[in-house]
C-alpha cells in the first residue's frame, strides 16, 4: 500500500512543473499544455484523497475537471488557431493587446 | 355671524393676474393684458370694501386657516390669514391706492417696451403686500416681506438696460437683505423663546407673563427694528430709497411711497406688544425716527430732481411714523401712514404727470411756469403739497399734529422729539413749496435748459420715455384722463382724509384712533380735558412754522430769485454737504463696501476659494492620477506577467498560511 503522502508529493511536483512551464515558456501551445499538467496534478490529488477517506465525491470531481478540460481544450485551440492566422506567431509576449 | 370671508381671494387674485401676464403676457394683446392686471386688482379692492361693510358684525380677530405649512417636532406654522382693525385699514389702503395706481399706469406706461412685464410685476407686488398684511404669523409675514422686496427689485430695475437702474435695483435688494437678516434673527429668537411664530401664540404668552420685561424681548425688538429700518428706509439703511427712483414713477408712488415702505411701520405696530415691554427698544425707534425725519428733510431742501425731493420727503415722513411708534402712539403712526399714502402717492403721480408732460424731464431747474399748461396736475399737486405741509384742513394736518402732540406729552425725551419734528415740519414746508414754486410758478426755464445741457448737466437721468418721445417734436401737454382720474380721486382723499381722525380737542372723535384701539391699545389716548389747550397750541405752532417755510420759499424763489444762488455760494460747505447727502453713500462705500469687496476678492476668492477649496479638489485629483499612473504599469497586457503576479500571490498566501497566519485571527 502506497501512502497517500506519496501521491500528494507527486501531485505537488507535477503542479509546480506546470506553474514553472506556464511562467517560462513562450510558445502558446506549451503554455496550454502546462495548464493541462496543472489540472491533472489536481486530479491526482482528488483521487488520492478519495482513496484516503473512502469517499467517492473526489472521483466525481475528477470527471467534472476532465469535462471542463476537454471543453477548454476545444475552445482554447480554436482561439490559438485564430490568433496564428492573424498574427503569424505563437509567442505570448507578442500577444499583449486585447484586439486583433 | 357671517360665513367664511374668503380672505384668500385677496392675495391670490393678483397672483393669478401675475401668472397670466407673466407667463403669456408677451403674446397677449395690450388691451387684454391691461384688463387682466386691472381686474386682478379691482376684485381684491371690491372684496375688501365688501368686508369693510361686514366688519361691524365680525368677531375680530377673524382667522382663516388654509392648512398646515410646516409641522416639525413641536414647531408648527400654518398658512393662516387674519383680519382685524389694523389689517382692515392696511387692506383698504393697499388695494385702494394700488388700484388707482394701476389705472394711472395704463396711461403712463402706454408707450413702454415690456408693458405686460410691468403689470405682471405690479400684480406680483400686490400679492406679496397683501400676504404681508393678512398673515397671521411671523413666518407668512416674512414671505410677504421678502416678496415685496423682490417685486421692488424687479420694478426698480424695470429699465434694466440702463446701468444706473440695474445698479439701483441691486442696491435696494442688498440693503434690504441686511434688514431682512435682522428680521430673521428676530424670528429665530421668537422660536427659541416662545416655540411658535403665530401672533396669537406669541402675544398671549407675553400677556401671561407680566414679569417679562426687556432682556430677550429687547433683543427681539431691536432685531425687528433692524428689519423695519431696511424696509422702511430709516437710518442707517435708508440709502436705497432715493436710488429706487430709477424705477418708473407709478412704481415710486405705489411701492416706494404709499405701501411697501410703510411695511416697517405696520410691523412695529403689529408687534407693539413686544416693543411695549422694552422701553429701550421703543426709545431707539423714536430716536431713529426723529433723526431720519430731520436728516432726510435737510437733504431734500437742495435736491434738484423732482423725484429725489419726493424720495427724501418719503424717508422723512416715514421718520415721523417711526417717531410716533417710538412714543407708543401706534394709532397715530397708522393714521399718518394712511394720509401719507394718499398725499405721497398723489405727489408722485402728479410728478409723474409733470414728467410725462415734459417728455421725460425730471430736473426742476428747467421746469417752471407749468401752472397754466397742465392745470389739473397743478391743482391736484397743490392739494398734496398743502396736505404734506400740514395746513388745515388737509389730511397731513391732523395726522402730523397728532404725532407731534403725542410726542410732546410723552415725557422729557418727547419734548426733544417734538422739537425735531416741529423743525422738520418747517423744512418739509420749505422743500415742498420750493418744488411747487420751481415746477409750476414763474416763467418756463425750458430754453435755458438747452444751454445747460451743453454744460455739465448730467441730470437728464430720466425714464426711457425721453428717448422715445424726443424722436418727434414734443410740446408740453396735459396727461390723458386715465392718468388724471386717479390724481383727482387721490386729491380728494388727500384733502378730506384727515377727517378720519380729527382729535377731540378740535371737536372731532378721532375715529381711526378708536377704531384701532382693540389692536393697538389705548394707552396713549389721554382724555382731552386739560390738554386741549396744549394740543391746539401745538397745532398752531406747527401751522406757523409751515407758513414760515412757505414765506421763506416765497422770498427766495419769487421775490428775490437770485438769492438761492448767493446763499449757496456763501454757505458753500453746508450746501455741498447737503447736496452730496452728507456723503453717506461714500462713507458706506469706503467703510463697508470697499473692505467687503477687498476681503471677498483677496481673502475669500484668492485664498479660501482658489487656495483651500480649489486646492483640495486639485490635490485629490492629482493624488488619484499619480496613484493610477503607478498601478497602471501592472496592467501590461502581457499574459506571463499576469501569471507571475498570480503565482506570487498564491505563494504569499501559502507562506502566510503555513506560518500560522490564521492563528492570529
């Protein structure tokens, strides 16, 4: 039996990598992927606690997060394509105006 | 007992006239505007006459409560109207003389721009004046008091395109505000002390406390007196009235001679219960009255503008009324108020007729010889001159002698007051007959006028009529009957008006005095008996000094017409002093107006307004702007910097919660 704290430590490491990538990377696709990484780190925490407390609500939350993440990926990728078409770049530092 | 008297009709009908003429008068045909204005004053007059006939069967004071106005906490004020003997007399004078002057104005103002505006203001004045005399509490009286000041301002500045008229209007308003300030303080003191402003409430509380003497009542009386000196043009606030002659002449007659300026006398008489409890305030009233009476008369004797002479004469006659109030002879004051309303309105209207006939000329030095050319004006004016000089049997004789007699028998101060009044009677006779001689007798001096105008003649300050009528050649003509009619009626009243109050010493019954007794108290009505001889003697002496005045005028302006000029050069300093009205305007200007303007300009505007108030506003703006300039750097639009801030915030939260941030809460 693996202790719950292992899962949590792994989750924290994954989340920190996500945050670091989000802050450091300039490519918008990579930034997007780091968001997914943070979401999945949180998912891991949810299932770890669900297992620890023997309650099912944590697992249900994970399904919610997956659905939202799928929707977000669909919308987000569409926006990225639109931005690339107009600006010919995926560098977030160059996309700092709220207009096309 | 009769049903409701509908007192509310009396002020509100003129107000309706004001609304009609004021709102749509510009578009109405002239005849219609005239009809509205005249009917709006005729109805109240007829109503007042009707009430006069019902008066003996009324229980007075008759109070008509039209509803609550202010009701807050323990304080309560109503829209309440009251009718008693004093109000009755004031109503008759205001509506009667007011109606006559409205008729006269139809002729006088016939060729003026803004005809409808004039009548609208005149009706507005009637509304406020009638509110003032009909009110049952100090607060409603104050509304009327302020309102007549407003109407006066509007009418003085009627020719507002002329700078001097606009300034005179402002001067009248500002000087009146000083008096109104005193009135307001008196109202606050009344509320603080008695908790009510209704006449019956205040007066009954005073009556219940006979020990209440002086003290707060003196303060109230003195502040009321300050208000009265403003409205009734007494020292120290009389300066606005002579300048008020910039208004059209009917306005001078109605507002600045017959009705509004007597509001102060009415107010002192109405509140005499307060004044009676304060001998100091009462003697102040008498001293101010006597001083004003003499002071204004001395200025009047050298003025050359016909309306200015009458203006100073009004100030002087109002001084007589205050003198009477000051010796607690309130009914004598009201009696003089009534006769004065007749003869002074007549004097002004006749002067207006003279000015009209001369096409706008107001300088007496270029008049003369008008007796034959405008005979009706001449004869009515003569009646008025005899009335104001106090020759029997004209109106002024009885009322003025009544005042002088009451002053004489009122103690040691009274003798001095009587002497001042007596000398002033001589001066009055002098300046009135001077006006009469210069205007009507002798030869016309109109030709020399042409020469004088090339010189330093700056007196052609006259109504805009001058401008209109000089366009076509103007010959001296008698005024139309619409103007002469009111003159004749007023001349009859000025002749016989005195028989309202023939004193017992002359075989009369002093009807007006006894009529007013229930309101004004009968303290001063000493039974005839031993004082009959004294009263007759005083009357004789007053007539005598009047005759002396007439004689001096006759010598100076008829027998030796070169003498006035000689006297003026010989007593140059005195002449200059009088001609320049004792430099009171200049003194006020230097001591009060200039410092106030300097304080306003440099301290209040420069330092307080620009420095403190504007400064605080600008400082607040600059602070917000500077802070915004700093924090706007945060909103760069760069996603990664937002993420960095977010991460930083999360990290701070984590650290704080880890090191027991919550433990402190």
